[in-house]
C-alpha cells in the first residue's frame, strides 16, 4: 500500500478521507490511489462545498496535486456515519458499507 507523508502529518493511505481541491471547488473525497511519483493523488469525490456548505454529488473520480489535499479529522458524529452509510448503500459499495459499520461500532 502506498502512503504519502504531508508536512508532519501522518501518512495518507488509500481509502483515507480528505478534502481535495478540483477546479474551483473543494470536495469531500476518499483516496483511490497515488501516482508513481507521489505528486498527485486519485480520489473519488462525493460531496462539493459551496460557500462552506456541503452538497451531495454523484461520486466522480478526480486527480489532484498532493498540495491540494487536506486530511480530514478521523472523528465522526453518529449523523455523519448515518449519511455516509446511506451513500454507501446508494452506490452499492458493500466494502465501504462494512468499513463504515465497523468503524462506527468502534467509535460508539
């Protein structure tokens, strides 16, 4: 598994949640992979932020510079889990669903 160290922040890994700048918006995304030179990261965007307010979007792939990636806090509220689990179900992503379920049980 490839990881990237960002200026004193813990190494990022595939499936980590991040804020990623793409075009003129910031997106809540998860990491799919890293480029060979580790200068870019391939993500799946799931929500767009407009004036700081999240808007759900159809999941879409994007490639971003590592300098435009911000790790997200690993703490989630119950409502966050509920919404993410709903997204996993809507996208028929069983692996993500079970990953969220396990993490939710550990956090509660």
